[in-house]
């Protein structure tokens, strides 16, 4: 019995998916099934109740899972201790992130980190907010990056910074008369919004409501890229992180305006599973994420 087999079994129990466990361990789904059969032969008992409708560990499987996690945790801690003695920073980091952070802010930090630590492999997965939370809580990902983090007993939260939010509009919009706009001027305007369950959308609605401003959502999407495309065809306005629209503003396909009279900035954070032993590489990567952000390209001001 190998440690890799125990890890595959634990990943299977965490994800409840032979496909996901196979992907996490770089093997085929058939190999996962073979390893589980070998583990059951070794312990002479059924560990997983195989059903098309539902995944479930047997009572014996739950015991094997509990002790396997302890074994893997001790082995991981041993390796980290040895790495600390050798001052070695290597290995891999499984990172899950929401689209707006992952596509527009994260690349610069990864580039800086890998320049200093080229032997570390950083694997990035782009997911919706809820999926980032679940993949980190289940230890399918080592670290997660989210906006508007909420308390969760399964997670540790590392605050990072606040993103500046701006109003974006088509250049031909009549309200584009300066670099700034009052929040009151948004009353009754057509808006392109994030999906209602996205934390940034909930926070935006809360701020607008506190200012007594009502807008009409004509389209809703679950990622910032689609929101921007809708604004580019003049379907409505949107409030997005400034860092996500630097290229469009430079090309002149969008105009970004500072909103006066309300604070739409959003907090971002890194998250990881509570009680998780962080490798030296993960610790250093967190320090890079907490460093001063690279300033986005300046927003072009519209002439009156």
C-alpha cells in the first residue's frame, strides 16, 4: 500500500467523484477504481458504496479515511519540516479563484512569485464564488481567492486589499461628460449586473439602496468578461473592479468613471482550509499576494 493510494482515496472521499479524484492525482478514472479495489482487498472490507445516484463511504471507509488523513498530514508536515531545514521552496500550489481576480489581478503576482521560485508549480482554476469556497473547504484546492469573504467555520481568511470599483459605460453615453459621476445620477439607469447570488452584486445593490438609488437590471451574468461585452454594445451601465477594464479603456471601447457619493470598493481575501498545514511555498505565495499591488493603467479622462 502506497501513500499515493491513500491520497487518492482521501481525494475521492472529499470530492465524492472518481473523475475529480483522477484529475487531482494525474491518473485515469479507471486507475482510481483499481486503487480503491486494491485498498479494499488490503483491508478486507468494502470502503465505498458504489452507486450512480449517490456516493457514500461505509463505516469502515470512514475509519480508513480518518486515519489516512492523519497519515498524510503527518507525512506532509514531515516534508515541510525538512524543507524548512533545507530552506527549499518547491512543490505545487492548487489555487482556485473567482474570474475577476484570477484574470486581471492574479497574473502579475504569479509572475513575480515564479520569477523568484521557478521550481514551484502553480495550478489555477477559475470558478464561481460558491465553488471556490467548496473546493477549498474540501481541500481540493490549497488556496482560494475571493471578493467579499464571509465567515465560514471551515476556512481561514487572509485579508488582502480593497479593489477600487468604477462605473463603465459605452463612450457614446450622454452621461460621459467627465472623469467622475455622482451616484445620484445613476437613478433609473439601465444596468448590466452580476448574477444576484454573486457577492459583488449583493454589495453593489446594498450600496445603491443605502443611497436611495434604484437602477433597472436589463441583463445579468456570472462573470465580469460577459458584463463588459454587454456594456460595449451599449446595452447598459455596470459597476466593476477598475483593474478588469484597463485594456478596454485604453482601446477606447469603454469609459470608466469614478463614482462620487458612495463607496463601492470591495475587499478581497485569500482563503484556505482551517487547520491546513501550509507548505513553505504556500506561505511565501501568501506573502506575495499581500504585497503592494501593481497599479493598474490610468483611466483615460473624458474631455468635456
